[in-house]
C-alpha cells in the first residue's frame, strides 16, 4: 500500500494540492484571456502561462514529495527543484526573446501565477483540517 494512503494527513494534503493546482489553472486561463484582450502576443502569453503553470506544478510536487521525508531531506529535495524552476523560466524567456514574442508576457505570466499561488497557499492553510 502506498505511504500516503496509510496516513490521512497526506491524503488531505494531496486533495488540497490538487485543488490549488486547478485554481491556478483557472487563474492562468484568466491571465491568458486578459493578455489577449489587451493586445498581447498570443505566443508570448501562452509561453508565460505554461511557464507559470509548470512552476506551480513543480512547487506543489516538491511539497508533496517533501511531506514523505524527514525535514532535512525534505528541505534538500525542495531546494533541488529551485534550480529546475529557474532553468525553465530562463529557457522560456530566451525563447521569447529570440522569436520576439513579447518576453514581458512570459515574466508577467510567471509572476501573476506565483503571486496567486502564494495568496492561495496563505488562505488554504495546507495540511490543516477544516472544522
């Protein structure tokens, strides 16, 4: 049996992380539509949305994997994801710069989704049961 099925707090956390991801997907869709309405390049906005969603996924995946480990190993595992997150954003930004796809939209999408994730994580109290 999987370790998270034995521990109810990990089941609760898994559900909360899924809920957070889908809320982020809705926020990403809103950003994409708003960027297109305001006249932005569709490719740059899509690349920014993809960069932000993939960063969200990596953060939530790191949290989920870290919950299964001891605190010292969990911190190291989450630190390792930082380098892949930075590399992905750098690659997306360079791709937008080379193709002239409004790289500001890549950075804006990334920033909007990260701020949204921070706000949602502060409001949902990860790992806590609701009364």
